[in-house]
C-alpha cells in the first residue's frame, strides 16, 4: 500500500496505527526476519496470529540468478517476473500493481538497523537454506519513504487474446521522487 505522505508501509503499521515506535526495536530481530522470509503465513509465537498480518518487514523483488552446475548455466529470474507472479497471486488475480523504488542495502546483516534493507537472498550474508532462494528478495523495514518510489505500474492479464499474457495497462509517476543518485559521492570526470 502506498500513502503519498508516508510511502509503502509494513503490515504491522497498517494493523496497528499509530505505530508504537517504542516497539520497533523488539520487532526488528533475526528471528522475525526468518519468519518473514521462510514462514510468512505461520503463526507468530509472540502474538498467536499469522506472522504476515503484523510483519515489520516489506518484501521487495530485486531479481536473482539461479545456477545449475549440471547444465553449466545460470538462469536469470527478473525482478519484474517475480513481482508479477506474486502480485497476481500466482496468476489468480486479474490485476497487479508494481512499485518501482529504491532502498539502501546493508553491506552485511543489520536487521536491527531500521534505515537499511536486507538482501535476504544473498548467500554471502544469509547462508541458511531457503526454499525461496530464487525469488530475489530484499526486505525493507517498517516503511519505504514516498520520495524513494519512482512510479507505479498497473498490469492486467490479457484473457481476450486466447493466450495467457500479461500487459502493462498504465504507469503513474511520483512527482516527489528523489533518485538514488542524490546520495552518490561520485564526482564527474573533468
């Protein structure tokens, strides 16, 4: 969900508004990140509710590469393909909305640091086995600020053509978007 004044908020914030800021540190834990990544719909032992209802994390698709050593080949799983697959609930819903945004990635695990996202499919940092490795996920924390969201695209299944294809139905740009280059300290060559 996007709010023009806030951005994309986590399910916990949507469930408990106003967000109890004093509880954020107790929610941003390695155990909760593992629940979010590998047991999203499982019951949270702390609340007795499905974890997905009050997760402090936001799943973002970034794409990934799967390696087949037997075939000596790499298979690319694009962020768009993965996002559309999840956004349409695996082809069951007729419409999906994709938000193009940027977040700052932690160079290593920093679950307790709210301002950085976790690249949870990076095998150099998160080495535990995950059946969802090929999904290419980044886990943002609490909120993706509105000024970090470039645009929203509406995608629809084209069921009239006789083929099951998905098409771009519209693009909505965020006038308040600030590109990530605003953080860059790279100087241009003279």
